[in-house]
């Protein structure tokens, strides 16, 4: 989230910097505004992106690899992209696997790694705490329904 925009002098030139707060860790990072696209900074998910995340989270598990090492490698590659939809698919599949009682230590770490940015994205997008976002995400995954997200939308509209 952009905390503030400031101007600094770098090598005699005035450069605008955005100071970003990483919500999940309270880390502050400054980046040149002119390089935001190149670095990969983007807006928080909007309604359309949130709908797509909900579709992935509540959707069916697709072709789960039975061999642990291949599954781990595929999940690691998906996480490395940083794409919220791929993160959502990894989280969905690992949460469902955990509910069946069969997550390895490595997969628990992957779940934690993939969940953090996804929870921050959902929390910022719908204006709730990360704990509330976790509850909504878990409900969508385990109930294979977006009802929890829709209920939050209805409450927000009523206010």
C-alpha cells in the first residue's frame, strides 16, 4: 500500500519516490515512481480481480500430482510467479490437502508463503483485517462457495 509519495534528489536530479508499506510485515520500501511498472507494482485487486480470485479459491482442485516432489516443485514455481491467481490455486489445493490430514513440513511452509500475500491482497481489497480475510478465504476453499465473500459485500453495501 502506498504510504506517501516524496521527492528526493538523486545525482542532482529530482526523482519522485513512492513509499510502500508491506501490510503483512510493516516493512517500508521506497521505489522510483517512474519505475513502478517495470518493478511490477500494481494496484490492489479490484472487483473483477476479486471475483476471479473467488472463482479460483472456491473452484475444484485440478489434477493434483500424487508424487510429493513433483507437487512441491509445481507449487514452488507457481508461488515464484507472484500472480495472485496462481497463489490462490496453490493455497486452495494445500488447504484442502491439509484438511485431509496430509501436508508435509515443506508443504506447510509453502502454504504459509503463498497465503501471506494473498491474505494481504484480499484484506486490502475488501477492507477487512487479515484475520477476517483468512476466515473468508478458508470458507471459500472448504465450502467450495463464494458465499462468505458475498456476505461481506452485502454487509459493506448496508453500511
